[in-house]
């Protein structure tokens, strides 16, 4: 398969020989620099997208997607690596980012928070280290956690009384201490009696296969920038809301927002390849006012939990007046069901009428779809989901009927297959 992307068998053979050895950052960077056509070089989708297409109900869309089974597959900005490839790789680790890019993500996300010494690192939340790293198994660092590990308690019959708990923040430790941790799948075992048992709890449709003691490499924000530069992909950092009260030891929210952008400027990254995000409108408006080149592509994330929480036409129009060009609601906000068919929601129509661009989140985060219990992301259109292959129909409505810019996915290969077939940039 790889050879079809190159003009000579010798180049293909050289690439194939190199792939098994990509185990270090230097080797990965050297590989990235050696291939100029980064849209197609080394893209590997694995079996999942083909499984989903084969599982679709018969019809024109299935036939179109089947016609693309032999590729070529290319990198696309429509395919955004959500925390890398977090369905199976520990999120926000070098290995997760590498996997997401290998699967064709044209843009990759680093969620940004800060350590005790105010250094920026890639974590989904400032207070998730107990669930996403091995910190509780390192006594000297576990002792610094905001809330130490508390084991589960049970009654005389063995029934759970209180779940095991802990809270460990990036701001509890220094950058040097952070870098000694290893990433793991985002989960915990509520029945744990020991910190080691607490490390479990991974959903049965995920895996711990890539969360071993020599993988799960945590990254600073600066390191993520250098990796993404070497791989030739766009960057979408999300400034996470702090778990600590701001200002934190003199570090203000504005300094935090500015520091994130400054690290792209220091690295010489073009603002055109950066999509800064935040759920805090104040952060977005700060970038628009103070970093206008980056602010043009700033993404205002919507934290709606239900349809009732979504902004209406007047509020969406106000966003545009304030200079916001891109909104990013959760998947459910954009879709509805009409006569058994998935269709654009009223919110989607209102946002497009206001000339707002749209990014959405998150595909491949709901496990098995055909069980009809797909939770938060599918709440407005679950009734129309009958099989795993309906995921491709969801993508088609988002891309063709709504015209979104891109979609975050925990397994970018699925979106890459669709984007390549439909020739999305």
C-alpha cells in the first residue's frame, strides 16, 4: 500500500525499511524531514475505517466510500487529532501524537495547563494527573497531591460504600517532577484499595496496550510545538481553565493566555497553522484584541450540556460582532433527527446563517454505537444510529450538509478515510 504513494520503488523500499525503527523522537523527526510530500507520506489507517464502511447500510454513500478503499489516503485539516489518538493511546503523550499524525490528522491538539513553576504542559485538565499518569505510584510525588489517595470502603457484605478517590494537579508539582511521570489511559478503578489498583478502570473498548512503563511520554507545550513542526501538521492548543484560583502566585489569566501564544511566536510558527481554543470567551477575546493574527483563527468552545444550553441566533450574531470567527460546539449541537434521518440542527443552521465557521467534537469517543446508549455526544440523534457504520453518515451530514471546517476524533483514521475519499483539504 505505501508504495503507491511514491514515484519509484526505491523510495518506497527505503520508507518501508525505516518504519519499524521509528522508536525515538530523533528518528521520528528525521523521518518527517526526509519526506517532502507530507500530505500522503506514511499515512496508515489500519482496519477500523474499512470495518465502518463495510458495516454501513447499503446506499450511494456506502458505494462512494467503498470505491475509495484502495486510496490514496492523505493528511487533511478536516481530521483533527483529539489529544492525539486517545481511543487507544494515553492522551497528550508523544506516542499518542505520533499515532494521530500517522493516521492522517492534519491538525493535532495539545490541551494546555501549567505546573507549580508556571511552565506550560499538555494535559486535558490541570487536575487529572491521578487519572492520566502514574503519579500515585510514586510516593514522593503522590504526597504532594491536592487530595491524597483514599481507598474505597465497603460494608460487611462487600458492597461499595465510598469510591476510591484522589486529586493530583499539574500545579502541585514542578516541571522537572512532571517530566518523570508516564502517561496512562484516562481512567481509574473506583473499587481500588491501593494506588496500584487505582491505575485500572480502562473502558473495555479501549486498551492499555500502549500504556507500558517505557511509553506514555509526557510533553511540555514547547515540545509539542517542535514535534508538530517536524511532522508538518497544524496545531490547536486549548487553554484549559485552571483548577487553582487565579492569579496563581502572581500568574494572571492574561499572562497565561499570552504565554501560550508567545511559545508559538518564539518557535517561529505561522499563525495560519495555529487554532487557539478556549471555553473561556475572555481568553478568545484577549487573543483577538492583543494577538490579532492568532485571534483570526481563535476557536470559542461551547460547553453546552443539552440543547437548552446552546446559544440562539442573537447570541451567535454577537459572537461575530465581537470578532469571533469559529465556534466549536459538541457533536450533539449540530445534528437532529427528521423522519428517521440525521439532519442539521437548528443551531447549525443559525451558526451558518451568522457566517460563523464550525469545528466540532468528538468522534470515536462513545464506544460501541449499535447498543443505542451513546450518551452525551449522540443525545440529539441517537434514535437514528442503528449500526457502527452510521458514524460515516454522521461525518457526511457534518461535512456536506453543514460544511464544518473539521472534527476532533479520538481515532483520526476514521475521519481521514472520509476526508480523503471526499477530497476534503
